[in-house]
């Protein structure tokens, strides 16, 4: 493996780890490789900006609590009574 390959990530590797990069979850050599690749690759920079905008838009929606699930017990009991 050439030393340049060791220290510089690829478009594929960067794409696979963009979410982790945005969340600050990358560490060590992987973080360095992704960072170094993003500095030089306009295509991956564009994808990163698009992903960041998408995540920001999703976060702006806030958290929606799902409606409570109706209990199935009354329906089961009614079905049993009808079958008797």
C-alpha cells in the first residue's frame, strides 16, 4: 500500500462515513483520512453539504410522539364473546 493511500481516504470510504463525520463520531486514522479527503474532493464536499442541510431540516421538525396504540384487548374479548 502506498503511503498516500494510507493517509488519504477515498470517495467510497468518505461516503460510507459522512454521517459519522457530521456527528463527530470518527476517531483516529479514519477521521484523519476522511478529513484529508474532504479537503481535496469537491464532489464529496457537495455531498457533505447536502447531507448536513438534510439533517438540519429533519432536526428542525422536532420530535413527534406517536399516537398511543389502542389496546387490542377489548377487540379480542369481543371476538371471543361473539364466538361463544
